[in-house]
């Protein structure tokens, strides 16, 4: 489909409303959902009213995605240490004070089915982000989404009981979706949010994948993955696998052989028949490798469904949606697992990450990784062009260029259009994640107001129902937020 004219686009967009499933009063016609991910520390540092004034004036934000539970720095805390501080907020890093956890009070009556209990974040004292922000944002007519992610610390009391097991039986830092204690914790958490607070929705994200893809390093930054530490091989996964007719002994045998292959490949010891052929031989000999990968993603989809059902059983009008990891833009294996038709029935909205500026750096990192395993015989530029063709990208740069240039707005348009077509027939709203100062290495591409403007325009021209400015307000420059506001004005949505 050709890029629609502005007039035709506005006509087709008119009347599209904010809410995922009608959770609250709707904004006027031609106003789209404009969200921003924001952590509690920004409200503490700058004041609730001041922050909301800036967000509404500069970027026409009408929805807050409040990072309420995480132990990761990607969506909470101030700017990542070592990255330039933005032009707002405290001009200092929180290297020694960031801890993570819950930035709102948890109500003990909802947490009787899990050993995870006292998870209140100590970073900000008694500050409760929901208590402080929700009444103020509601008065302004803003929507509020509880945003939390699948990131934990290893020193949380009781967490060891929930952790995944790696190929050699060791505890991993990550938690297992098939472990009933973890499933119960997630359900208890969303029940607390749904019953205790006047929210318009919840969004949860898990930036992980299964053991096969992880062993191959099939992700940006993946070449650091130890193929012997991939997950999960715990007793709960073993039981689920057996219920699906997968022989666990064969799974272990196959992954031990895969570990040998990856270690040898990364040591640049080329197999007689080459890397791709040798891996294919392993996959033919052990079809359990791919079956185990799919089992992991089935477990994630089941977790989506359980959370969705729990929230809807309490408050049917509450919107429920998911953050889809940026690896969706690089790894064909991961993209194959993100079947939108399978996810849509339990999704009122989807935030699919389409971070164009950092995409160049991340794609190059992905190519670095897989060029040392299954694609070890393919030169990096040829491998990159192959992925462009396979993933449907055009007009992007060479392997040497893309860390310095990032991806174009055309990438955002193509990804939004693809996702919209993938959701055909579903009521699920598409809210792409837009890159606003997601950190990159020194000398690599940096966001600009024009770049943010172009990405926002591209998302809507590709069929998006809204956008989510990401990753977190505390790393964004105000001038780049103004780029989003400019796009919305040009589209007639502000």
C-alpha cells in the first residue's frame, strides 16, 4: 500500500479513540492516544504538576504509562550512568541509590499465593507514585496505565524458588512462567492494581526468549550469551513438556550438542560442512530443540492469557496489553514466535517496539552475534541484506553505517503497516513504541527533534492507533519531545 496523502490519512483516522477497550471517557475525534513511559523518580525530582505541564505542552501527551514495578534501569530510575543527562530533572545519576521494586504500596491481602511479599522499592522513601500522580492526572483528563516488566534481582527474599534452571541445573536470574509461584505473583500483582487503584489499563513486558534462540545469540547483544546457561529446564517445564509429548531426555541431549556447536563456532572452529548445514543437521536430529523453544513461548502466551483473564474478571473495562521486545525487528526466529493473531485475543492493545534511532546499533549487534553461530559462513554485509529482505526493510544502511545513522522513519512505517495487517480482523489497538533518546554508544546515532517527528508521522501513516514515547522520560530531551508534538500538530491530532 502506498503512503496515503495527508488528507486521506486524516479522513481514515478521524474518530479513532484512545482507549483499548473503552475503559474511560473518550477524547475528541481526531485525537489519538499519545502515551509516554515515565518512572516515579521523575515526579519526585521535578514535581507532579510540573512534569505533566511539560508533557502536555511539548508532546501533547494524554496517557501516562507509569513504571510501577521493575528492578531494571531500562524503565525506572534516572538516566543510565555514563549517558548524557537530559535538560530537566536532577542533574545527577542515581548510581548508588537505585534499587527497584514496587513504586506503589502493595496490599498484603492479595499476596497469599506466592513467597514474594515485601517488594516495596526503597529508592524514594515513602513516595507512592499512584497515590501522588493518579488524582492529578485524572483531573487533567489523562489516562493512566500501570506499566511493569519481567525484571528481578537475585537478592529478593524467596525469589530463588521462582527462578528458571539453566541447562546444567543452576539457578538463573530470570523467573519461570511455568512455576506456579511466579504465575501466582503476577496474578496477585494485577489483582492489587485493578482493585486498589482507579487505573485505565495495565501493560506488562517480558524481553526474553527460549533456550534455542538464546543459545545461538539470536538477539542484539546476544554474542555474550553462554549456551550452557540458557533456560528453562526446571521441573515445571519438564512436566509441561512431557504433557506436550516432548521427551525431556532428548531435549537435554540436543541442547548439550547445541552448546558444543556454539562454543566451537564462537571459537571460529568451522565445521566440515559449514555452520548453517551443521546446525540444520542438529535440528533434524533433535527436533526437540525447536519444540522446546516453542514451548517457552507458549508459556509466555499462557501468562498473557492468565493476566488478561484475571483483570477482566475484576474490571471488564480495564485495558490490558503487552510490550513486544525490540528483538522482533532483528531476529526472524523471535518474530516467528510473535504471531499477532495468537496474541490478539488476549490483547486490548500492543506496544510493539519500533525504536528507529537505536535500531541501527542493535541490528549491527545482532549481526555480530549470529555471524558467529548459524550464519558463520556469510559476510556481515550480505547477512544484513538477507535480514533486510526477510524482515521487509528497504532503504536502510550498510553494516558499517547503521550504528552511526540508525534506521530511517521508513522502518517505523513498514513495521507499523506490517503489524496493522498482522492484526487484521482483531480489535486490538496498535500503539508503537517510539524512540526518544534511547541510549546509544558514543559516536552512534542520537535522536533529534526531526527524527522523532518523522517517526511519529510514520507510525500513524502505517496505521497506528496511537504512539508510546519510550523508554523513559528521565532520559529524554525536551526538544525531542517537542518533535513528537510537532508531528501531532501536523496530523491534526493536537
